[in-house]
């Protein structure tokens, strides 16, 4: 009955209620679109980080993350293989890598490069490495030639068929030295990568670093990225912690995670500004709604409706307005973001290029994660509860004789 | 006959004013079951104050209001809500009704608060609306009713829950003569048929003639207390 009363009270002044509901609705729509955009972008960046750099989880030597030298290359032991196998279908595939800085030269010119020993088939699965090939071919696991980035080729004046000489520090202080014919050239959008990367087949690179059967990292790509934490801790439990550790991409890229969090916080602040503006709309409406029926409220109290129940009616009115606003906002906001989720906005030349540089598609991707919508509901509910305190207080302070008389 | 309300040494002094106002002075009255009483007196004589105090809406400065052997003057506010809801019916001068509820819902409202069985409640509400001549307005909202009809719904609501007594503060003040007579006739008839004690205040000499007992207040004190034999 109290619910009926509250509901009907809302529609006494239809226009006013609709306006208030609209203010909530627009706040919710705006917040949804904004959050969907930012979440979508974040997801895009996370995907890019995961596929281009860290993967979901990496197994490393315990000391490697803090001190990434060849001495902290881990043994790709039976123990590691078994631990990964024990995870079964949770792991889609693994990507073994050995990598480190070294000096590359041709005749008298030389420069620092970053050498990656990889299995091409695995890299292709993870980041489509072979599609970056602009000249020559990709090596097979048992080949003995190098594939280098275009920037490196230009700076050292290397062409297909030329020989690149590599010099570096191998495992446990061994000198690493080798010369390899250049069999392919890759082009990377990011200058950092384009000017430094040199690829060798994994086995060849292990030989070069004097670290056979050793890896700097074994990257795991998971069936369900959400399970990264779980998988990492299972691996940690399984592996000998004197030698091995497992880290999620978030642990590997803490500064990126912090940046995302800062961005999320910004968005939430903005959303709260919207909610508070809408909250003031509801507040204004509740003030008028209370004042224009003081006599009626006084009479209700006089005939024996308890203050608590009357306060409940007024609180319900506030909640209803908010609830309708949120539902309407979601009803309008969802199709909008769903549309952009299906048809991402193609970005203009300048912005798009920056994204390509960072290894992302030049599209503005929207997210339709349910928590975006749940977030609206919860926060507007909180705002409504706070605003609803006003009529509640008013009811408890109401002097019924005075109110019923005037 | 059984005593329904008894006041002893009832006084009410307002001190929130420049000079203290003695709205009620030592009022000692007894109302018996089934009485139909008009409280009259000039403006400011204390009629409203008296009804508020015996209705548990206001506290006396001194004295007792005994209903059902309980002195409600000392009752806590939270208890008074329940007490009013169970024992007292109210009719105010105007705007008695809940605008968003239909006539039949308004009449059922107090019975609803009393958690009466739904069926009994509906039946009683319809019966009461019939009694006040509004059986064709069951589902009409107050805004679509005339002032007189609204007051009749209010009377139906006050009586529907079968309270110990009904208090009506100038129930006819906003009505034209015909509606005022009509309302008073209905109140008089229900008083007899339902044997409910009715106390109403009025300025209006014309409606005073319907009452069986007329109490005149002057400056907050009982000036006259007359009984008439009417039918
Ligand atoms: N809340 C209040 N504060 C101060 N004085 C009050 C208050 N209510 C009533 N009074 C005073 O108490 C006296 C009695 O008022 P009351 O309203 O009971 O008279 P009344 O007989 O109902 O008058 P009317 O016929 O005009 O309705 C008046 O002098 C009035 O001014
Ligand atoms: Mg009065």
C-alpha cells in the first residue's frame, strides 16, 4: 500500500517527474557512453600489451624481473613443462623466448640491438610477427639466419643476404658472438622496436647466449584472461620457488596498470559529478513535492499513519524517480554503446596513427561490460538514498497540528 | 451509559506568544457513548485546541484526558499514533483525503493501517460510501469530487474503522448551506445507526441545531453545556 501511494504520488505532476527522471536518465546515458569508451580503450590497450609484450602470465627465473640479465635465464626444465601441462586446457599455448641486448655490426659500423630468440609459429599466434615481413622470409625453427627490423637494416646498411655480426654477454659471463646471414626484414610501427629488434630462431639464440635449454621467459596465453591471477598462483605453488616464479601481465607492467587505474579514477570522478548534478535535480523535486503537500502529510500523521511509514513513502518516491531514471538511461545508453561496440568508430588520420604506432587498431572500441551498467544502478541508488534523507527528516520534524491546519 | 472521554482540569496555555494565551481553562467534561455533540463559541475560544487535545494531537498544559481508562495526556508520541489509529476518527475542515487514492481506497485507508482482512475492509468501505450517498463514486479520486462529497468521504473514512469516537473540526466550514445540512444529516444518522460518539466544532448556528448536546466555550472555558432532545 505504501508502495502504491509512493508510486501514484510520483505522477501527480507528470511533467515535473518526467523532467527529473530525464535529468537522471541523461546523467546515466552520458556516464555509460563515457565509461564504455574508456573501458573499451583500456581493453584495447590491455590486449595490445598482452599480445605484443607480456602475454597473460610468464614463468621466469625468480631474479629475472628485478635484474633482467642472461645470468637469470631459467632452465626450461621438465619441471616447468609438467607444471604447464598440469594446467591443461586453461593454457591455450606457450611462447618460449630468450632475449637480451647485444652489439650488432657490419664491417666498421655497429650499434646496440635487442636480440630475440623465438619460435616463429608461436610468435605468429601471439602477435602475427610474420605479417610485419617486408622483405625476404621468416626463419623456421631449425634455420640459421636472422630476421631484422628495418631500422636496424638501414642504420647498418644491411640488405638481404648480408651478414650481421652479433656480440654480447652470454650465460654466466661467457662471451656471446656469432654471425648470421640476414634472411628477412620486418617493419614495426613503433620506432623503438623498428630500430632495435633482431630475431633469431630460439635454438640459434640459445647457442649464441651459451644457454642451451634456457629461456628468459615462458609466456603463457590463457583461454580465460580473467584467470591470470589464479594460474600464476597455481604455478607458483607448483614450481620450486628457489628458481622459478610466475607473474601476471599486471605484475610485469605495474606502471601501465597504475596508469589505467588513474584513468579509471578520473572517469569515476566525472561520473560522480554527473550523478551529483542529477541528485540535485531529484533533491529540488523532493523539496517542492514535500512543501506543496505539508497539509496532506499532517493529516496522514493525524489519522494515525506512523512517521516511519510516511517517511518510507517519501523515500520510496525518491528511489522510484532514480530507478526509472537509471532504467531509462540504460535503455537508451545500451543501444548506443552496443552500436559502437559492433561498429567501432574509425579514427581520423592523426589520432589513428598514434594508435597504430602503439600496435593498436585505429578504431575507438566501446565496451559493453555489464559492470558499466551495474555501476550506474549502484551509484544512483546511493545518491537517491542520500537525497531521500531530506523528506525523511522533513517527515520526522513535521508538526502535524500546524501542517494540518494551514 | 458508558463514558467514552473524560477530561479533568484540562488547561492549555500557549507560551510561544508575546503574552501567554490561555486557550483552555480548567475544562471538565464527560462524553458518553453515542452522544452527538457540537462545540461552539466565538473564534479563538479554544474549539480547535480542545478537539486536538482530546484527539491526542496536542498535549494539554495541565489536566487529564481519560479514554478507555487511559490518560492519553501522558502517552508517548509513538504510542499515540497507534492509539489514534485504533480509537479515534478524524474529520478536518478540508483536504482530508489522500488525493492519489480513490474514494473507496481513502475510506479503507485506516482499516488498512489496522490490518483488517481485505474482504471485510472492502465490504465495509463500500457500505460506508453507500451510507453517505456516494455508492456511484467508489473509484473516483478526490479531485473529481465536490467539496461536500469530499467531506462525506472523510466522514465515511472516520467511521469505517468503527472508532470509539469521531472528532470533526468545522467539517462544514467550506461547504454551502445545502451541503452543510446534508453532511450534518448524514453524521446525525450515522451517529444513531452506528452508535458512534461524535463531537464536532462549528461556528454555524444553522448546523448547531442538529446536535443533541451543545457545549459553548468562551475564552477557553466552558460557558454552557446544554442537552436537547431531538430526533
Ligand atoms: N499554535 C498556537 N500557538 C499560539 N497560540 C495559539 C496556537 N493555536 C491556537 N492559539 C491560540 O489559542 C486560542 C484558541 O485557538 P483555537 O484555534 O483553539 O480557537 P477556535 O475556537 O478553534 O477558533 P476558530 O473558530 O477561529 O477556529 C486563540 O487565541 C489562538 O490564537
Ligand atoms: Mg478552530
